[in-house]
């Protein structure tokens, strides 16, 4: 199957990067490949849409090698599970996870009460501040990373 997604402009938006990451993940699950080709420059008959506004809100950087979280450059005191939960969601943007899935993936077991996830999400939201909810609730299902979350995962400091 071939999927063509026209992306115009010199700078690819963070949403487009998330889309490409989600497509890559789906393709890897089925052992396919993803290639990104430079689109031809728009001709005179092509109408360009206005560029999206840059994302607003706080920027969070996860430094995985030192297990540090930085909120707008300031160290964020996260517990081990809070860091793991945020990293898990950030590595899988645009996916919704049930409490049971998060318990199995982050905590490593499924037998604890599902409200454990709620408590950790609430504490994480408080530490991240109320500027913009980085973790959103999908009512009746679970949690996901917000579409406009500005989170970078950096493997090296």
C-alpha cells in the first residue's frame, strides 16, 4: 500500500512529525518500510495554505540517559513511575491507552487497582503545571498525550 501525504513548506510541523512517527510504527509492526521523499516545489497553479501557528505552551524535555525531566529548562522532580509514564506516552503520541494497558506497560503488572494510574496522572499533571494539559483524558477509555504537547525525548544529555 502506498500512502502519499503532501507536506508543504520548508518546515515540517510537529503534528506532521507525529503523523510520520505513527505511520512508521504501524509499518514496522507489519514489517514494511517508510520512505520520505521531498515533494516538488509548488507550481503557479498550486495554492499554498497558510502555515500552522507554532505550538504554544510549556516545553518538556526528557533526558533518558540521566532520567531527568526539564520543564522550560528547569529540572522537574519526577518519581520513577511519573518519568516512566510520561516517557511511555511521549514515545507513543496520538495513541489512547486504557488504565490496564498503562499498568502492564509502565508498572509491569496488571493486578493493582486501576486508580493507581489516575493518581499518578493527577500528580504528573500538577507537576507539569496547569498551562496546558499534556496528558488528556479520553473519557470511558483512558489517557493519551495531548496533540499539542511539546515533549522532546533526548537519549543523551
